[in-house]
């Protein structure tokens, strides 16, 4: 098993363990009582998650990983402008991926067309760990160019990219509908 694959397996196991622990904790000590049976929601969220995962695996990961490998081989991107220990470069890369993703998330909440897709994440009738995986596959597909640009400009390596991609999948901001979305104003938002 090469370093990239090993990093992916470790990160995936950490995400799965954290996900199950959070789901159990949320069931035992809910912040507020769920409004619906969790099983039906979980079934919907599982299908949406599967579609989003397929889109990400087929359309986003291959080109982004190819760029990350290219970065690593050629020392390309902002993270390679100054010499530094590899661990520091990876940590910085992870943080910069998250920082730049903030602006992508901001655009998804502000641009009406993007919000049409991103709202699928925010209209979950209740909120739990499964909500963090609930993303419209269309949103995942159109994020591919952004993801490729992000990896290329920053110069992150493949292990950092994989670790970032499968970390707490989408603690992408708050779980409230965008204020500008009239279609969701009547939908009570999960916190
Ligand atoms: Zn959002």
C-alpha cells in the first residue's frame, strides 16, 4: 500500500469512527427533539450521499489528484515558493484548502444558480451527522473546476488532498438557509 492510499484509509477510518460516534451521541442527547423519524431521513440522505460520492469519485478526484501528483513531482504552487519541512507544508496546505473553500461555500450561498443546488444540504428537516454528507451531486460536479484550481494554485500534495477531502466531509458553514432564498423562508432551519 503506497503512502497516498494508506493516508486515505486512515483518514476514512477516522471519519467513519467520528461519524458513528457523533450519530450515537446525537441520538442519546439531542439538542432538540427530531421532527421526523430518523430512518426515512437517513434513507434519503444515504441515497443523496451515494450519488454525491459517485460524482466526486468519478469527476472530481481523478483530475484533482493528477494535479496534486504533478505539484509534488515538480514543486509547483504557492506552498513550494519557500523551503519548509514537509509536515509544515502539508499542515499549511490543509488549512489553505479549508480557507479557500470558505469562499467557495460563500459563493454557493450567494449566487442564486449555485444555491439551487447547495440548498439540498440546508433543507434537511432535522440536523445530524448525516446532514454533513447530504450534497446534491450536481454541486459536486460543478465544484470540479474550483477544486482543480485550488489544488493547482496552492500546490498541495496528494496525501493532503485526500485527507482534506474525506475529513469531516462538509462542516461547510452554518446550517441555515441563505437569507436571500425566498423558497426556504417557510422551512424551519436546523441549527
Ligand atoms: Zn452551506
